[in-house]
């Protein structure tokens, strides 16, 4: 299981560092076997990484540019993020797709750059409310997978996150059957792309995951973790989600 915290555009330095320290403390009280990555906003990645030093919790970034460097005002390169200690980079988040007009082609270039620098891309896909209501959700996921995943993906350098746009920050989640169906589409696609001898990448669910619903969501067939927004700002709630990931692994293995 992999649990990823996406802090989005939240927290000044003090608040971010305090939250990271709290997480480190929680993690020192009980060791969990699931992997945990925190993606703070770029201005505090370095300090959050320092605050998490000595724990197994890693740091990631929320976005990157697809170029190595140069005249891209306001952007940040994969190399720069690696330099800050990031191991994972989220690409194609629906907020980037909507607010910054990023299409599948751009997402694919970003993911490719992440791989070329030896980091792990967390590639987000998900249908809009309109696509869901018109019965096109699974077709949309298939299109996004075909067009956003570069040929460089493998079992290790890629994580796919299924985040229905309408579930993000809304308190709404798809029902368990809908999540299972979406994850089946994603896993079938990955099975056709990744050599049979290799394990499949993590496939995360994201969208209004919190300490109250994570137990059920993480037990859904095909779900191998969560991408958590709002609830990741509360270390106690976030840690509860991580603990449910541990329970889900044990149940799935039993
Ligand atoms: P919420 O957990 O706040 O719905 O956000 C989900 C998300 O966008 C994580 O990337």
C-alpha cells in the first residue's frame, strides 16, 4: 500500500513544519509497513523533508515542468525537485488539468521527464461529473491512460491515481462497485503495458478520502493506496488512514 498526502496550496512554513514533525512523532510510535509520501507546496519541501528526517516518510512534489530548465517563469524542474529530496512527483492532477489547461500530451511529457530523472510519477486520471452522468466514465479513464502514460512506465517508476474530479474536495465518493470497476480498467490497461513477469504499479484512489471512510475504501479490490487532499492536513486523521492501509494489506493477504 502507498498513501500519499497532497497538501495542495496550503500552509506557511511554520504550519507545514509542525505538521511534518507531528507525523514523524506518530510514525515513531507505531511502525507501519505501508509506504507514505508527503507532497507539500514547493516552498517548504526542503524543510518538511528535514522535519521528517529519521522517519520512513518520504517527500514528493505536486507538479513539475517537462523541460530541464531555462526560460519557464514560475516553473520548477524535476532535477530541482530531486535536489530537494523528492522521490515522487504528482503529474496531471485534475486541478492542474482544469486551472492550467494541462492536457494528456503535457502530462505525458511531464511523466516522461520524471522517469528520465529516475523519480516516480504519480499520474492522475479521473472523469468529470458530466462524463460520469453520461455513462462515459470508464471510456474517459481508458482515453486518459492511453494518452497520458508515456512508454517509459514500469512497475517501479509509475503510480496511477484514480481521482474522479467530482469527488475531490466535495465529501462525495463513488460507491465501492464504481471504484472497483475503475480500478479494473486501470489494472487491465497496465497489465497490457507492463511485462507479465513484473508486478503492477500501485493504483491509488483519491477524492474525499478521510479517517472515517478510508477503512472501507482501502479494502476495495484493486485499490493499493490513497491520494489524500484535505484530510492530509490533519496529521491525526492522515495517520488513521495510514493505519487503515495496514489493516487492508493484512486482510487482502489473509
Ligand atoms: P480531497 O481529499 O480533498 O478530496 O482531495 C483529493 C485530491 O485531490 C488529492 O490529490
